[in-house]
RNA sequence: AGGGGUAUAGCCAAGCGGUAAGGCAACGGGUUUUGAUCCCGUCAUGCGGAGGUUCGAAUCCUCCUACCCCUGCCA
C-alpha cells in the first residue's frame, strides 16, 4: 500500500465518503466489506472489488471485512472458500477480525423474518415457481397479488415454522415480503426472502431447512457488521430500493448504504464465473489456476505479482460507466513491476549449436553479470563461456534481413556479457536444416567494443556444457477475439486460441537458474518475463512465460 | 409513455460554469552490450446529437440517439 495512499486519484465513491466524513454520517466511520459467494474462484474482476473495498478502508483509516455470502449451499463449497481466502491474502490484504459468514447470521435473519410476519409485512406464498412468474407481471405490465397474500399473521407464523421444521417439501412455498406487485421495479414486487432447501450447508451443516435470499441476507448482514458503505456492482442498482426498504422496516443495529460501480471487463478474456467454470469442467484449461485463466490463482501461476494487480486496479479507476479495458493495460502493469524487480537471466528456448573454433576444448571462462542493469543491490550471477555454446535459432539468418541486429553468415554479433563472435561456417543436415554454426570469438572484445568493425547487435546464449535443461511454457491470450462473447450465434469456446499454450522442451537455462524456487520471477533477456511454475522441481525445471518484452522488432517485421 | 443506469481520443479516465489532467496504445527522435528499460516529442478548437440559458457550457435546461442492467425459490 505504497503510492496508493497519497497521490491516489480519487473516485466517486471516495468523494461520497469524504462528504460523509465531513458531515459525520456514520459517526465518521468507514467500514466496508468484500462479500464473495464461495461458488467459484476469484478473478481479475474481483480484484477490482477487493482493491476498492480494502483500499478504501485503508485510505480512510477504517476497516474491511471478509464475508462469505453463503446463502445458496448447493452451489458453494469449502474448496472455494479456501481458494478465496488464499487469494485475498496473496493480494496483500488483511480483513478486520475473523472471517465472517452470512450463515453466522441465519438465526438473526430468521428472527427478523418472523418480525416482518408479525408486522403483517411478510407472508408465506404457496404459488409454485411458474405461477409466481405469471403473477409477477412483465417489464411493461404490473403484477397481481398472490391469492395467499392476505393470510393471517398466525397462519403465516405457523406456515413459516413448518418451512423451518422441514415439514414442508422443497419448492412447496416461500416467504415473501409484502411491498407492491404493481411497482415498476420488479424487485419490489413482493420479493422472495426465504426458500426451502433441504440441503447440507458447508458451514451450518443440517441445521437449516430454509435459506434467506440474497436480498434479505445482504443488507441485514451489512447492518449487523456496522458496514457503512456497502459497495457492489451496477447490476444491483435496482435492488437498492429493496435494500433500503428492508433496512428501514427492520430493527437493525445500523444504517448501511449501498453504492454501485461498474464491474471490470477485459478484452481477450472472460470473467463470467459460469463460463470460467465451464472451461475448467470441460478441460479446455488445466484447472482454475491454469496460467491462461483470468483468475487470481491463474494470474499468480502465470507470474503476475500482487503489486502489479493492485497497480492495474489503480490504473483503471472506478466509475459507473461500463467499458472494456484493454489487456495491454494489465500487461503494462506487470511489465512495469517486473522490469524493476525481476532479476535477469539467459535462457535459450530453441537451441542452435555454436562451436567457438578458436576457444580451446575443455576450457571455461567465467563472467560476472549484473542480475539487473539498474539495480546493483540485486548482485551478480556467474555465467560460463566455453567452446560449445547454444544460441536462439531465431537469432541466426544466413542472409541478414534489413536492420538485422543478430547473427548472420560471415557477420559478427555480441554475445551478451561476453565476447563478439563471427559466424565463419554454417553446417546443415541432409534436409538442409541449419544444425550448427562454426564461429570464432574476438578475445579483444571483453568489456569493450571491437576495433575496426561493428557487431550487429547483442544476443543471448548459454554454455552447452553446463547449462540447465528445462521446459518453457509459452502462454498467450486465451481467446483470439477481443470479445469472445460478442457473437451471439457462436460459443465463446469457438474462439479459444489454439496457441494459447506452446510447450517447449529441451530449453537450456544459464547455470544460475539451477536452484530456483516456485513463483520466482525472472526476465529472460530479450525473451520476456518468466516465473518458475509451482510444480517445478530441480529435476524437472519448468518456467512459465508471464508476458513478452515489448517488441519493436516484431513491429518492424510486420510493417 | 415499464423501471434503473451510462455516454469525454483506439482503450481506461480526470473534470463539478472560467476556456479539455493523467495512464495504456500508437507514432517520431535520443541513450543503450536486452530490438527491453529510460528520456524527449506528437496524439480531442473537441466532450453521443440538436436546440436553449450565460459575458462564458464537457459542466445548467429541453428534446433526441446509442449502449448496459432488471420478468431466479442465483448472487
């Protein structure tokens, strides 16, 4: 929470809060909450909400609660709870007090439902789902009252008790609050506040046969927790009158207020929990934490840092207008963080053999290279030079194209941190493929530019005799279309990028990379940012590409 | 004549009646033993459209248009 505190661009929610503090609304307190339903993994869109809620609390010296909105046991599970807790922590946030659950408040919520019944403001309705839909009316026509709307308080009490006891079957009836079946806001047409579910709940076990709806649970939970600013996404805007109605008609201990902001949309990906789950269930990806997934755990495995995600959330702002943020912004955020914080190393992903004919067999020379070009505190690494080297296949062309800054037949190039070499001979196999380059090195170019000629440029390399074998996974955007959900006649699955994962084996990393730990980030010079996969071992080294470096050569080639 | 929202550059976004911040992208140029980073510069006489009020309007008023959300016993 470094630069976030001070020079933070303010948003409309912060403006409201500052006015509230000034007018001493909520006693000048700021208490927010992040309220996920544990029915899926957190994604980048949730990160926006997390940063907003926790960031707001930090900024105004308040607190933020982590509360699981667990009112629908059939879709929820402990696995999701565990992943969410871990993701929030990883992002660097700490909630105030214990983890909270809406299910902690089931008894109080039930008692408030009874209160409403006694006030004549709630009733048990025997209409089935289909009938209820008919009675609800449509967007343009008012609904009509249920025939069960005028049951007596005593009857409603008895019926609700039966629902609670489990003596009424699932779906046989619901508890509704009595508001206005003719309201232009459909959420006010006697919304359901309790339904029967004879389901086992991951927190409350088999204690309850009835579960409160979102509308009945959320605001009241906010009130119980003394939440001052209940921040949610735009689709709940129409629920605000109901939120307020319940707060005003119940003897709740505080008066929280709901504010809505636009959810995050990112191009070349999706953030629908349902569709993300489909990708996992149908094995289009490797799991919720597949590095191609926009989930927090996927981004983490991809090599994104908490800092980069928080900075990204600062960058995109908080407003009420729907937009689609360019993936390039997220990429910019991670490049920015990793450029300053990732140590540099060399790794040859598609090796081409280079023999230095004027360097003695069995000899070895060492170079101390800075781990970072601008940060001495990151120290040095030791790189070994010898007769048998490996360079990147794409760094050699027999005939240099225009503006070529790499190696070509007869030409010279700098090996990063070492000598300038010249390609004297190109060796091909029977198929005509280049299999080896015979080169000479210029001993006079150690640390200085050559005299009398110029090297084309600088390329990376490793010593074939002691470099470390590894696997490199090149990840790219998951979809080929900016808006994979945009074509109504086609499934988003049709737009999965077949090259979103390219696995390279037989790669060779410099020796300093032999002892790395999962999740360490590196810049492989000229190749991009990579991190050690969480399942990587010293016997089976695996690096995931987080993002490429900006590549102006690619633009020159295209143009 | 359903209700609720939103429109500022290719994208995100400041602006709150006094003459269009910033970031991303893009495009020039400089430095560079990473075609990276870094640095410098360019990029809205224009704020969805049309009227109106005002000395002055992206900001206020009127009308219009486009897009988003709402008819779960999901959240």
